[in-house]
């Protein structure tokens, strides 16, 4: 846990370097990639005490990705419309999600289970024939509900493949290689080998009473999650006790942007009560700058309603999206997009929520950390 906390503080500011660092960490965690040694530097071996995307997301370890092909335009305010119109629309879908969450029954079972998918895009190939490959991963989090139970985080590398038909054509011109070496750290320090071959899943026990999730500036236990307030204002105040100028690690530096990131983490990645989830949605609806993007598709092609908030930083302007299923109020995906000078956006990271819920089943048998 101390190691992960130190890594958060040391993550580079540069978005491209940040993506490479996240890719290195995730691939080492899944044993799907092998970091290459650089002179005089030992290669660390990572295991994950944190649970699923809930821990990884707020710890700054969500896998970065650029999905190519098109760059959807950022919706503009309606011509002649008031500045608050877009935010009001964004509030509406969040308030609908809050009502759906509040009406949902509290789940029961031996385990709370979350299944997620993510991916990393790397530019590879020789000069004059560069192309992109997407390195994909899958994760499951099994949180035991019994006080003496053992929780698990299970990860699986799905392998890399060319991203688009154009990338596939360039890959064929490159001789159809099955492995690539890409930079992994800032300033070209270190490299990461990615392969087209998938890897079998591996599991890491989290332990009993573990600080299994990251919430703001530190990790928390299930007991601390259960104690979160069910009123939006009280939840906001509780979370802001963890906010520090500069955001902390890779989290946004703006207060409302920080609350949007942490609040989204609560509704997508944590086994909270229906009341806490509803309070988080309502808190998000009250944040300044939240706007409605209307109907969108996530990286898996699922249709939902998206809300977004934008943050300017020394490295550029970035849009954070939360995509919600309007019928159920369930979150589908979180995305971060770089806003281009022309007003279009390019997806730079995503986390898909495949499914979450309680079960009496047992975690699947998988080998331990290799």
C-alpha cells in the first residue's frame, strides 16, 4: 500500500508519459508484458493489494488508451441559449440516475463482484509505417462480505492487436509481428514489451479487513465505505476533507473536477449502499461546469447518456465523461478525452463497467501471482 501511495505522488505530469507508466504497471500486474531492463536500474515486480478498478482508478492506474478513427466533436451550447442550459441537462440525467439508485434494493450475497475492461493504445512500427495497437485487459474484483472472508482481485491480459483497419494494413506491411517494445517511462527511461498473445488469468488475495479501495487521497476499508453519508451536502463535505490543493497524485487540481473524479469512482467502482450511490449522483449534479453531451456510445459500443466536466492544465485541456444507462441509471463507462484546438476530443483513457452486483458464488479458481 505504501508503494502504491508513493507511485501516485511520483507519476509524471506529461499525459503521454503517464499513459506509458500506467501501461507498464498494468501489464506487470497481469504478467502480460515484461519490462526491459535499463542499465543500472532494477525492474520492480508489482502485485496488487487494491481491489479492481475502484482501487486502481483513484490510485491513478486506470489504463490509458486512445481509440482511433473518429474524434467526436464536443457539443456546443445551443445558439443563443443561456450558459446554464447545458449544465441543467447534465443535472437531469444525474438526478434520474439518483432516483434509480435510491429505488434499487440493497444487495446481499457472500461477495460483491465487479467486472471491468480497459485497454492501452501504443504507436509502434518503423519510421514511415507507424500504426497503433490496442493492448486490452480484463479484471474482476471479489469483495467478501463476511468479516473473516478473503477478497480477490483477478486480472487477465487479452493481448494486443491493431486498432483500426488502417492500422491492420500497416501491421501487415510490417510483416505481421506478434510483439512490440514501447517506451514505458518519462524521458524514454525503460521500455515495455507487449504481445499479441493473451495470457491466462491470475489472482491476488486482498485479505481480511484490507483497505481495498482508494477514495481521494488514501485507501479505505469496506467499513469506511459503509459509513459514507447518504446526503449530498454531507457526502461532499466528507470527501473534501481528503482534498488538498493540487488534487493529489494524478487527480484533478480543481475542486469540482476532483469531486467529479472521486464521485464517479464511488458510483462506478465501489460497493456502496443505494443511499450513498444516490447521494453521489446528486452531488455530481450540483457541481459547477457539469454539462450534458446527450446520447453517446462507449468504447464497447453501448449507448448511454453522457455528462462531462472539463479541466485546463499546463498539459492541455481535458474532458472527463461519465456515461450512464438512462433506463437503469447504472454507470456504463468513464472516459478522459483530450480537447483539441478545433474543439474536437480524442479519447485518452477509459474504464468499462461490464457488470457489478452481489452473489453467493465463489471466485473462479485461478493461479496466484506468478
